[in-house]
């Protein structure tokens, strides 16, 4: 008999293989079960393999094959046990269905002093296609507390809709001088652009428009507990 976590992981692996043909990454599995480290996933995988539910494929990194499923197992058994909270855009990971889409986390973004912009895919976040639609999105992990009064905390993940412009007052990812990225509220003031924090400890920065490129607009927030 499988434990609740073993059963949920097995269903998650099976659904991912069925819809993409590719085994989920250990980080995707960790997020699906709301675990803090990948070591727990390794133990669950080993337990499932020992019980004959999955098989690791040789000579292929991370490749798994589902041999059998528990009786009466369904996809909703897994999704009803997701616990990460999605806020700001009305997302509810408990309502993700078989048409889920994975958004790449491409690096970190400063909610504080600007940091160097690095686009390196690190993991993926599952979001429903009904939310994403045909637009292009990416995710960034927040570092810093300058947007705390907007509900954005250090360690959160921001879901960004790709755009090269934004309405006044929107929270954006701004690239400064082509090498530093920051998450701030943007306001156009005459012939300048103001990037405002949502924390009184940080001052508003004023730039010439040529120095600032909008990379995207905040769409939602993903928080792990």
C-alpha cells in the first residue's frame, strides 16, 4: 500500500509522461508535493521503484517509466493535494487540469537594488493554459524587499507577461543600461521614467528613457510555503 505522498507523486509522473512524453524534473516533482528539498523526492522514487510501480530507464538522465498505478487513481487525487498559494492574479493551482502549461523560471529579479540580468532556465512552474492563453510568460524569483507593500516578498516568484511597454503605474521588469534588471512600479514623467519602490526605505530612481527597456509586466505572483 502506498503512502499519500507516494501515490500523489506516482500520479504526477504518470500525467506528465502521458501529456508530454517526458519525465518531470526532480524540482517539478518537489514543487508538485510542496517539499522543501529534492532529497524527499529521491526517497519517494526509490520506494516506488522497490514496490514495482515505476522503473528507472538506464542510460537516460531522469527517465522514468510507470509500470502500474494504484487502483482508482485519478489526476484529481494529485491536484486536490497541491498546497502552494498563487495570488495577485486569481490563480489556484488546485484547479490546474490536463491542459496545464509550464512557465520557465529564467533567473532572479531584484526587488531592491538592481542586479545583473541573467537568463538561465532553472525550473518550471505549472500554470493553467486557461490563464496563460496565447501570450508569452516567464517567471523570476524575487530577491529583496523593495516591493513588500505591493505584497511581493523576498523569495516569491513573479509571473511576467512579455511586453516592451506598459501603462503608467504598472509593476514591470525594467532592464537598466542593458545589464541590470529590477522589479519596480513604472511611471512616465515628462521626458523621464521613474522606477518606484513599494517600501519607504528605498528611494525612487529617475532615468532617461533611453536607459530603460521594459521586459515585461507583472501578471501574477506564485508563493511557496
